[in-house]
């Protein structure tokens, strides 16, 4: 078995290396993350920090004892936990069916709840530790927060003590993840008690919505005691247009072995994709997100859209999740809101008459970070004046959605924040090599 695992690791490494130039597959963008280039620390003070990753942003493991399997290649039962994300099987033509059946959720319209595929248990390993948010696979081939964590270690932080990770089952929206939110509260309090000072929360992308939901459900006196601040990176505060394409026609993120339509099966089963659709409370009601020869869909047409693409569960999922963070109530802690701008970002997907079972034939673009529009990310500005605690906004011109977690300019500013310099620049041009002081 060891030799098989080694062969699989080698295959995955070669596959990732071969795809390194494919900008579409977001994991490939972090196979070679830059090394941490930490400025000399201004002091030995290391206020504790907890990282909440984005969608797909931490490892998942599974254990199975299934009544049936989808094809003869699939395991029916395992004695121990095995990697589910990232899992080599998702890259194999037949293995992808096994992977989809293991990772999918089953939605019940009557209970308005989702559950794992029959006979499957899923967990996020390493809660409180950093390894499962630093790398998305146990073999450390696909990095995510590794550069940031190493930057902090170079500053004097200690993994799993002063810098900690809060991985979660990112298939689930917060309304179905109460156990995680309790564990996150316990982790904050435990870290506070050990370090005897309040904690910074760092979120990326959808993880920022998890942090916002968490903070919105804490009393102000708890936040005043335990939370030093919230550093938000690339948050789609008004939702994102990309999940619409994911749910309509699928998105294989550039993995050539998986068709968009095949991966769409799994993507339609995650609660978080409907949750992250453009919020109807913030986007213009007449903005067309999906354009077809027969109909233009706005955020007022979600019910019809889900019906037309034969995905009516999506309508119920969206109704279950749309108000979780849709009001964008201020978090009640000091906020540093950072995001990329200056890059063309799709805000309308245009389909031909074969909609919805084909890729879009064209796009309408607006400003953003190549994944989320700056309009959505910039909605954090509305908190200025809505809460007593300061809100700082920094726009990074030319910075992509994923690069924000390891770009040296961003890490330099985070270091300044942690060293007590709360004021941050309003704009940084990452196309210039100089790092802000």
C-alpha cells in the first residue's frame, strides 16, 4: 500500500507540474507559492492569530461503509480515514465518480437540511493546527496558507500555538455547521487564555463570511474581550457571480480530465455555492448575470433559473442561506478589509441556445480581482460609521483573488497590523516591486 500511495503522490505531482501554466486551475497557482520574505520584526510581540480559510481551502477526510457503490472501482468500506480533498481519484476518468459519490451532500426539501452521502463520514482534520490550511493535501504538494504561516513563523510566531488554523467542512453553510462555530468560539477563548491577549481573526474569500456570521452571533462584550481585530482578504461581501456559472454549467477549474458537466454534479450538492450567489439586497435588481437567447436572468429570477436548469433544490438551498450574512451587519470589531482591483472580472455569463449544458460563449467584465468584482468586495466600506470600531480598507491594484493570501505586499501590511500599526494604505499597486513600510 505504501508503494501505491507513493505512486499516487508522484502522479499527482507530475500532473500538477504539467498544469502549472494553466491559470484556470486555482490549485495550480499555489503549487509553487513564493517563499516568505519577512521584514525584520519590530518587536518580539506576537499577538495570537486564527486563520479561517475559504471555500475548498482546507483538507477534508472521509471514512466509508457504503450500502452501494457507483462503479466497481470504488471502495465500499474503509477501516481508517482517507483524504477526500484533495483526493487523487478526482483526477482519474473513472475515479471521479467514486469521489463525487463520497463528497456529495444529499439535500432534503422537507427538513431543509443536507446530509452526507449514505455510508460516508466526513471531517476536517487538524482543527487548531495549521497543517490542513497550509497545504490542501497530506503530501504538501498544493499550498494555500503556507507562505503566510511561514512569514508569521519568521516573525516569531509558533505554529499551532500563536498562529492557529480553524478548518471546517466548507460544503456546509453556517446554518448547518453549529458544531464548528462552537469549536471556533472555544478555540478563540482557549488561545486568549493561553496567550493572555485578544485574538486576530484572518479570513479569505468565503471564510470571511464565516467569520462575519460568527461575530454577528457573539455579544459585544465577548468580542471586546476576546477579539483584537478581523483581517479580511478578498471577501465577496455582496456574493460572487462565479458560483452562478458553477451551478449552471459547472467549472472544472482547468482540470482537463473532468468535464464541467461531470463536476457540476458535485458542485450542485454543496450548500455554500447557493449561499455565495450575488446577494439580492446589494446588487442592482436589473443586472443580468446569466444571458441566454430566450431569457436574461437577474437576481430577481433565481427561482426561474433553478427551474430552467433542472436544479430546483438550488432554490430551496438559496432560500435557506440567503439571509445568513446577506444584511452585512457590521462585525463589531476593528476590521482591515483588503482585496484586489484592476483586473477584468466576469459579471455576466452569456450562453448560446445549448444553455445550460455548455460553457458560456462570452462574458461581460467589470473591475475586480479576476474572480470577485470590486463592487462586491468593496461593500465593507459601508461599515465605516456603522460601528464604533475602526474599519480600514486597502485595495491592491493588479492582485488576483488567490494571490492575496501569499503576496509579499499583503503579508508586509499584515505584519505591520500585528506589530500595532493599525493604519494601512488605501491603495497599493502590486505591479511595483517596492513593499510598503
